C-alpha cells in the first residue's frame, strides 16, 4: 500500500462516525480487486479488525499484487462470480453484502455487450435470491450512467432518467445498471429484502492504478510528465466527482442508514465540472505551462455526451458529507502516482 493510500485509510478510520459493526460480522464484497472494492475492504478492516470479509475473485495472483501482506486478513475465493453467488446457502450467514463487481472499461462494454449486461442482472439476482433466505443488508453499487443522456445543467435527483440508445453496444452498461436496480426495488417490495442502491459518480483517489486509462488518470499523468493534456473528445460531458474514501463512507452510510428499496446519488456536488474545464483546471492549478489539446477518437468507446449535475441532498439527509474537494482529490491522486 503506498503512503498516500495508507494516509487515506488511517484518516477514514479515525473520522468515520457511524456505529461500529459488531465483532465477528460477516461481509461479502464483490469486485474487491477494483478501486472501490479494494478501498472498501481496507477501510472496513481499519474500522474493525474482528470482522470477517469474504471476496469472490477471478485471479488470485492479481489479488496478491493489489493487497500484498493484507491478503492474509481476508478470505478470497477464486471462482466464477455468478456460479459462486448461485451456490450461497444459509450456512454462509453473511450479515452484509456490498456488490461492487462490474466492468469499468468502455472498450470492454462496447466489445462485450451481452457479457456486460447479463453480469449485472445474473449476479444481482443471485445475491437477492440469497437474501430471501438469509436476513442480510445489501448495497448494490450502481452508476451515474443509470441516468443516460441529459443535455442541460438541471439538478438530477434520484427519480429522474435521461435517454439511452437501446441499440448501441455501449448501452449494455447503463441498461444493465437500470435492470439490476429494478431487480433490487422489486425484491425489496415483493420479498422485503433489505437492499439499497448507491449510484456512484466517477470516483478516484490514491490507489488508482498507475496505468489506469480513464480520463482523470490520463490528465494526472500528463501533469506529472509535463505533457500537454490531450483529450479524445470535445470534453462537453459534465459531472461531479467523488474521492475514494468519501465514496466508501457514503456506501456505509447507505448500508446502515439508507431506506430499503431506495437509491442514493453518491458525489461531491460541489465538484460538478465538464471534462474540458477539468483539463483547464489541472493546467491552472498544477502545471500552468501545459495546454489542452483536442484529438478526437470516437472508436475508443466513450460514453455519449451528457450533463449529469447530481443532487446529493438525499444522501446528505442520512448525515453524510464529503471531505475532499476537486483540488484535494487531484493533489492526492498525483502524489499517489508519484
């Protein structure tokens, strides 16, 4: 674990104010090799050393590379995710489930639309079926892409939806999120399953892989390397962002205080910015010698242009507040990369 990430985990553990989890609590966390999942696992262990965490994963070598010595504190199960979830029984006795597993690369979503869409549905249904048998609290990790396209800066609340092109392979991701969220709401209504939804904006911070290809990571590397920031779109899309440990805090607030069957936007509402303006922000605050250059590459599978000014009032009503603004987020990301 690098120094900046360790600081983040320590700061989280010392500042998180909700009631601690009972000793021996059993957690099931999917997607534990991803940024959100791995940060969540580390934060939980920092909060309470006695909880038990089980993580179904695809590649044990990748897990060891991510967690290092921490791997001994967690039960990793190398398996096919959906098969593992379908075989859960009452004996597993998980009190809490946080379902983070999902593709994150736009290129993969475009090239594997069936796999992307069906993973969202099949994995979520398997977890909800387990929860019909065993009393457990669930948070399904969804995405701001649930909202589809929106073309103005109106504040987006959880009851709104925009346009999604049903024939575009890249739509496998937002449509899969919508379908999985519907399953959560349906199981909460029909079977009284205690499931909630966290609709995450784009989240980053210490712990992002140095070779991550998402826009924020590309921009941060350009700052470090002293190279002009090259954009592959016109940068018209706009959204807020969220720091990793702020996101983990929000997920746990939703888990412990959220209402059954409800969805909550997770973002720092004050960070709402377009991609182009974010590039300019980085140049201004971190390396004024750099310029912003546009070289469009539509074949790279970026999401359609949209403006998603997410309202977080519903999440704040649970008592949650973000700690990190946009400058602090990039400052810590850049320090982590270095």
